[in-house]
C-alpha cells in the first residue's frame, strides 16, 4: 500500500511540475510543493529502511533444521550419560534458553522495522495532505 501511494504522489507531483510550472513558481506555492517533495523523500527513505534495513544488515536468527536439533539432543543425552550428576545438562532448558535468545533478537529487528514503517506512513499522510492542498490551490486558481 505505501508503495502505491508513493507512486501516485510522485506521478501527481511530476504532472504538477510539467503542466503547471508557472503556478508552482509562485513563492508560497513553491515552498508548499518543495515541502511535499521533501516529505515524499522522507517516506521513501523510511520505506526502504523498513523493507531492506538500508545500510544496516539485520539478520534474523533461526533454529536449526529438525535433524540438527535431533542430533544436538542425542549428543546432549550421550553427554549426560557419561557426565557427573552436577554437570548434566537439561535438554529442555537449553532449548528454552535458545528460543528466548532467538525470539528476543528477532523481536528487536521486527520492532525497528515496524517503527520505520510507521514513520513512512506518517510521512505519507503529510505528503497526501500537502498534495491535496496543492490541488485545491490549483483548482481555485483555474476557476
């Protein structure tokens, strides 16, 4: 949805530049138009940042494949058979610790992406408002 709205806003502003350049060159209308372009650029920035994380590599952590998990469990069981009682490892606790570590890391990544998408949507609301104001000004001028 944000990509569609951004595409429409860029197209609308392109048409305004092409067809109504003399109208946009009016001092206060130019500032309104320029502000709209800056807000659209901000929306594009936050959209790219939310989808691709821009220049920061956000790697999700994953559990191993089921056969790897089974192998790990078998190795722990073999270790527990030979280890002293005080050195034995509880398989369930190890899985819980790993689950908590992985899910916490992934939750932080998702929160960053959600924040950036929220900023993008906020910029889109502002950009749409500015574009509507420009269209209203254009309609008033042409009438």
